[in-house]
C-alpha cells in the first residue's frame, strides 16, 4: 500500500519526505482545532508509523510527527543513510519488499565485504575493501 491520501501533520517548517508519494501535509499551528475526527491517529512518522498508516489506508488516518520531517531515525543527507542502513536481500526479503512498496531508495549490501563511497550525493561501488 502507498501513503496516498494519508494526512501527515508535522511541525511548521517541515519539508516533504522523499519517496513517500503524494499526501496532504498539514503543518501544525497552535491555532489549529483539535476537534478533527479520524479513525486512527498514529504518533510518529518514522518507518513504523508510515508502514502502519499504509496498512490502515482504508480508514481515516492522520500521522502526527514532532520533527520537521518524516522518516524518524532514517535520515539520508546527500544520499547516505544515517539510520537503519543495512539489509541483506537473501535474508531480509521483507525489508526489500517494503522498501520497494514505499518507494524508499536503497542499495542492497552484499555479504562479500563490498565497500561504497559517496561522491556528489551518489553512492559508488568500490569493490571489496
């Protein structure tokens, strides 16, 4: 499932998450009414919150995020992931499928010790280190 149609409420000044599809984003303002009714309110726009929102997409869902961006501990400035950064395709097929379904860019890490470098925001394979 995608996140299309899921409302995400973030702190003012927030940007849109990469690879999350199109969704209405509301920036929190203290003058906003708390009277909005939804079926499900999810606290946190990290991977777990976003997966939960995608799974519940047939309901009226809002995701509440305190930070100015979505992704939780996953942060990829200049193309390098600083969060949950490793998975092995033969063993972590569910992670690979979830990444694909949510539109999250990834580079599969192999078990043979192959190294990567980042230049100009692009990951480059260096071969075995």
